[in-house]
């Protein structure tokens, strides 16, 4: 099959690296979660592009709906973790979580 | 999904749904429901497996035999952990009803994962398993466990994005992601990239060496029975199982020479970095975590040969690892409960006070290091044979040398914790309750019997993985 990579893949790459940059540089755990959400969205768009390229949007759509559900659960439980961490440590700075060392 | 086995996944799920509705004061009922659910499953699966092992007759066996074996391992470790936590002192803050319900949901997710027949189902249940496990890590609500859970979250969830990228590239190439309908007719660039993305994601989930930074922290920081659960089965099924599945899929089409080099190198790195780092650790749980990394490297090395004997060795070592690592982590939990610490410099001479714990940990560590009558010896022998036969002589020798390191760090652990003269402050400690020893002793017996009756076990493995 001849695949010409459409413009989507550039957007996907840009979104992915935006999210990855956000996850690398920020120290605030909420910002890390936002970065994670951005890279998840780039994966969603990759799936849409795959469905469009193979003319199989039905499969791609059903996959994406399940993916969005999974992401919502992951982010919700991640936020619960942040709240629990804030109550115990009084801070949401990821650099202060350095108690476990070898 | 394998429809005829689906009840093994649905029954724990229903039990997990019932548990939150039980009033908090009836704690016993919660524990009984959780234990009975897993015990019934393990009796059922154990009957199926022992029936074929004893009779040695495989005429009526279906192709789902591998799935059945994985289900048995999951139920075995799940049962051991549930029974252990029932008698392990639960801290006051621990929400035990959510604890048992999460264990049952994660058992259900793992069973669905090994039953899945396409990449997307694999992804969904892997995510369900991860969410359950980081909720389980925080079950004692201490600073360490919260930190471990946050590290686990941020260092492994980006892997799922990589898996989705891989799946979408696979879909562009083949139009589907079903294991049965994908035909790997040619190993073109796009297939290589997509499979690399998927394997990379699962390697991060499994904690193989370039991505191992979360593993020691999580195993050290989490609630003690949970760290046995994580090391024993969760990371194996959530990460390594998928890699073995991909290897089985590719080797049936005769591809994988490029992926083989990649996997061999990560496996080699993992074996050595894990073994060397384990020798210098001071905390017992942290040392066991590095040992776990090293043993997972062996599984990857075996799978990376893409040969039938390599796959048998990988699956056999995965199951052996589930048994002996569960024993070692549960023993470390017993030691922590009796003495209040897992720091190996403070512990000494516990052999005189905790003989059962000491002897079961000797059995498990000899099995890990590969001493002859025990099950770990056979799986390591198969791994080295597979590597040698497929021409990777350097990696075979490296695996042999690293197993000497394994014996070295375990002997150091045993000497520091159990041997020597008992210090004054440990004079009044006692052996753990006999209920806590039951799962450990049963799994130790499984290790011994699997090793002694290897002439029966090997044809079984050969049969189910052909």
C-alpha cells in the first residue's frame, strides 16, 4: 500500500513534543498532568489519521471513544493522587518528592 | 477474547463490585468473599492443569492451554497476596474494602489481558491494571507510598501513548490489529517502527533497564504485600507477557531478526545492571527490586531468540519468577512486620527466631540463582541453551556469568539478614503468624515440585507453546 504521510503527522509530532517538553521542564505536578494529556491527544489524532488512511473510520472511532474513557479515568485518578500528596506534603512540587533513594 | 474462559475474569469483577456494599464493621465478610473468589478459581484451574500434567495425555487439549497456564499463575499469586494481607497487620488508615476490591479488579484485568486476542484489548486492560496498581500502591497512605505512586504514574503512563502510536501505525499498514487476522507477510519499515513503538511501551511498563528508574522506588515504597503483588505478577503480565506474545506472533511468520538485536541488547543490559546494582543495596526490598529487573532481563533474552525453545524458556522463567519473587517479597514483609525495618545493616541472625522464613527464602534464592533440583535451574538452563543454539554465544556466556552475580547478591542478603549472631534488641521477636507462612510454604513447595518433576513439566510446556 502506498502511504503518503499527510500533514496530520506534522501536527501530531508538534503536539507530542509540546507535551513532552511540558512534562520535562515543569515542576508542578498539575502541569505535568496537562503535558501528559497533550501527548495523549496527539495519540488520539494519530488514531484518527490511521482510520482515515485505511478508510475504516468506524473502527477508529470506536477505538478513540474507548481511549478517551481510559484517559479520563487515568487523569482523574492521577489528580486524586496529587490531592493526597498535597495533603501529606503540603506541596505539589515534583522535585520535593525525593525521599526514596538507593 | 477467549470466550470459554471469560468467567475467570468476570467472577472476580462481580466480587469486587459486591465488596464496597458490605458495611465496614463486617470486615471478616469482605475478607472471606475475596479469599473464596480467588480460591475457587485456583482450585478450578489447578484441577485442569494437574489433570493434564499427571495423565500426560493432551488429545483433548485446546489451543487456549497457554492462557490457562497464565490464568493459573495470576490466581496463584493473587490468592497468596490476598490470604497474606488478611492476616498481615492492616494499618488503621488502610481502607481494606477498597484494597480487596482493587486486588480483585486487577486480577480480573490481568485475566482479561492474557485472554485478549488483539492489540487494542491488550492496551485497555493494561491501562486498567496500571490504574488499579497505583491505587493499590497508596493503600497504606504514607508519604513513601504516595511518592512511589506518583513516580509510577509519571514514568509509566507515557508508555501507553507510545503503544497507541504503534497500534495506529499497525492499523495503517494492515487495517486491523487482531492477532489472528494480521498477516506479517513482509517486514517493511512501517511494521518495524510500529512494533518497535509497541515493544518500547511494554518495556517501559515492565521496567527493563533503560527505563527502570521507577521500579526500585515503587517496590520499596509501596505497602509490603502490594510490592510482592507488583513484583510477582503485575509488571510481568502488564509488560513482559505482551512482548512474549508479539515474539510468538512474529516467530510463527519467521520474522524478527531486527527486533531480535534490539531485545537482546536491552535484555543483556537489564541482566547486568540489575545484578550489579543489587549487590550494593542496603534495603532488602530495594535489593529484591533490582534482582527482579535482572530476572526480567533473562526473560527478554530468552524471548529475543525468536526460537521455540526460547519462547518455552521465557514463559517458564516468567512463571518461576512469579513464584520465587512472591516468596522473597512476602518474606521481606514478614521480616518488616517482626522487626520494623528492612535495612539489611540493622538486621542480623534472624534464622534462630524465624526459621520458616529463613528456609523458604533459601529455597527461593537458590531457585533464582539456578541451583539444580529447583525450578529456576531448569528455566536458566533452557535460556542459556536457547541463546547458544540460536548462535548468540556472547549473550549465553553473559547470562551464565550474571547468574553467578545472582547467587552472590542473594548470599549477601541471606548472610546479612538471617545468618550470624542474634543482636540483643531482637531477642524477643517471634516467627510470623502461621497464617502468614501458609502462602509462602505452599509456593515454596510448588518451586520444589516443579523442579523435581521437570520431566513431566517440560512436555507440558512444549505442548502448550507449539
